[in-house]
């Protein structure tokens, strides 16, 4: 009898915890756990995630990780090769390259963060409005988008920086002005596939306004694709910022921006390879990491990849 009761109880417990979420918070936790498992299944994605997390930690604890002051010049130790005292060597002013790279990670994250904050909402808003309303609204928005897309991003950024003037903030504005069109195109394509969906028609019949439909129903459905695209765009943002810094139009000396470091060290690169190799390797690793992380996020957030 006791065995029968225990078996019945076990069956009831198993039926209760059959994996079906009992609340929205439980469903969210299950989705996050499932996404984390899928994200860590790919070793390349894990490698990209490790590098990105390392960049975040490097920027957060830069004053404690850096071995020297990145701005202090020591003309008695100029162009020293990598060694025990200066891990990545010194530049033409005797500044420690490792410390400048560590503090330069803050500049890189600053650029990425501001560009993402500006580009994401603008591209998403333009895309969903254009795709939902169609007609002349779609024509006007997409023709403006086509104008921006028709020029290479770096060339257009150079034009904007030339008009605004050199400087880190002007470079961020220029990059943001050239990076939103692909986001808008993607959001428009997603909206075109959603605007005639059953749930959209249902809320329209209930009298919901266009603004409510866009903000509460369509835009959230486009967020996953936009997040993936923004992550993969970060590599292009880093390269564009480094290119502007290399040309002297981005961050100005003595700010330790990686592109500007390559520009100042190119005069000595034949004899002192570490001046361009170290910041170049940092740019390559971080750009590749964001691409790998974007691929992994696409596998997690795209329901068609199931």
C-alpha cells in the first residue's frame, strides 16, 4: 500500500514538473537557460564571448591593470622592445604601449556604446515605420536610406568628419550617421512580414492605434534581428573608428586610441614592429570576437535556426 502511494506521489510530482512553465518569470528563466546552452555549444562563439568579456573587464579595471601611466613620457626609454619592464615595448615618446592599449579599450567601448545607442533606435524606428505604413512613407524613407547605403561607410564617415572637424565625438557622430541604414533595412523587412500577421490584425480590430501596434507588437518582434545585426556591426564600427583615428580625424593625441597608435607608430614600423603590431592585433581580436559572438546570437535568437 505504501509503495502504491509513493508511486502515485512520484507520478504526480513528475506530472507537475513536466517542464511546462507555470509563470512568465519561469518561462523567461527557461528561455535564458536554453539560450545559454545553445550559445555555449559553439566553441567559436565561446571564444568570442570570452574576448568581449575580457575587453569589458579590461576597460573596467584599466587603472589597476595598466603597469604605467599611459600619458607620461620618458624620453630615456623610447622605442624599447617588449621586455619584463614594458611588456609590449614603448613608443617614440617612451610611453608604455601595454598601458596605452589597456586604456584604449575604454575608448573603443565608448565608441561602440554611443554608436549602438544612437543607431539601434533610429534604424529600428525608420524600418518599422516604413514597413508598416508603406506607400509614400516607405518610398521617402527608403530613398533616403538608399542614398546613405550607396556610399561606402568609411568614405561617408570621412565626409561627415571633414564637415564637422576632427575629434572623437565628431567621429562617433559620423559613424552613427553611416551605420543606421542596414538596421533600417532589416527592420523594414521584418515588419513587412509581420504587418499582416493574425495578431496584428486582431489588435487592429480591437481599435489599437498605429503607435501602440508599432511599439507594443511589431518593434519587439524585430528586436532579436536588430540585436544580432548591431553585434555584428560592432566590428565595422571598430574598424571605421580606427581608420578615422589612423587618418588623424578621430581621437586626437595623446588619447590612446588604437587607430591613432598605429598611425603614430607607422614611421618606425620597419625597425620597431611592436608599435603597430600590438594595437593592430587588439583591433583584429576584438573585431573578430564581435563577429563570432554575433554569429552565436543569431543561432540563439533566430527561431528559424531551431
